[in-house]
C-alpha cells in the first residue's frame, strides 16, 4: 500500500484532517472544481453515471457526496426514486443542503454526516453506490470499500470516479506540471486554505490507481471489477459488483 498522505502536518487522524480541510474550502469548492478542470469534470461525472444506466438503480448511495454535484447529475440522468449522500464534512453538506432546498429536491436527495469506513446504513440497503473523487481521501481504503460492499444489495454495482496518473508523453509531463504548480497557485489565490490544493496532487500521486485499485476492490469483496481510463489516464472509472 502507498504511504498515507494527509492534508496537514498535525497529530489528528487522516479522516479528521480531511473533514477539517473540506470544512475550510466548502464555500469555494464548486467554483474551483469547475474552474481548475476547465469544466471537464462535468463530462467525466456524466460518463461515470452512465455506467449505471442499464442497471436502473432505484436507491443510490453517494459516498463522499460533498456539495452534491455528482448526485444532482445522477438524479437527472438515472431518475432513481432516491439518492442518499454521505460525507465526513459538515461544511460541504451545508452547501449541499442549500442546493437541495433551492432546487426543491428534498424528497429525492437527502444527505447524512457519515464516515466511509462506518457508513450509517444497514447491510444490503442500496441498489448502487457511487464515489466521485473521494476514495483517495479514505483513511483506510480497503476498509472503506468493504463497507461500501456491505451496504450494497447482492448484485448491486459500485462506481468509483477518481484521478489517476497518466503515463504517456507529453500528457504525463503536462499533467504533473499543472497539478504540482498551477493547481496550488490557483487554490492559494481563491481559497483560504492553500494547503488543500497542495494535498490534492500529493494524494493523487500516492493513490494506488489502475490495476492496483482494482485489486483492492477485489479484496474488499467486489467481483467483475473493471477500470476505464479517461482523458489519457488523467481520470479513471472503476466498477465492481457485489
């Protein structure tokens, strides 16, 4: 396993630090997300959601839901009966709640404060579980994936969207330059927590992507696991069945 990368250099656990970090950046998160990815993150989200189209899940859990963007898009595309979003950051969930109220979607989308390793749900509860840009922030990756597997119904599907590391020249070099130099600079300019945007490239660099992540999914109890690289490997979609 890769070394543990944390947002701050203090004695708190990784999950405590991640919660603090997202609380700090919750107000500017949506703007910076779309700005720094040039809006491409919206296309990647749609591709990940489309992995569930033929499954037609009725009840979906969105882990590390943040401000809810992935869940809102899933509601639009998949039209499930309900989506439940769980996140460790109360600050991010406050933004999500405001957006839910503004869009009048309280009957379709609810959010709960919850830890990915001890999800506050029963076993075999959800038809599908999604995680967008959240698994690399798990303190214990295998434990988090095992708990996602627990709350899925037998035959249910997990879809994970996460940054990965491109390997081909010159994408790899451009990506590393952008992530290591441009991203922290933009983060510093617009966010009150510049460390959050230094942690981003560090967490991606330390993350076991590609086949290594697929192997962890398999260990966590998933079968028929697949990996689909997007945009020359900048991002990947992983799927697995319980």
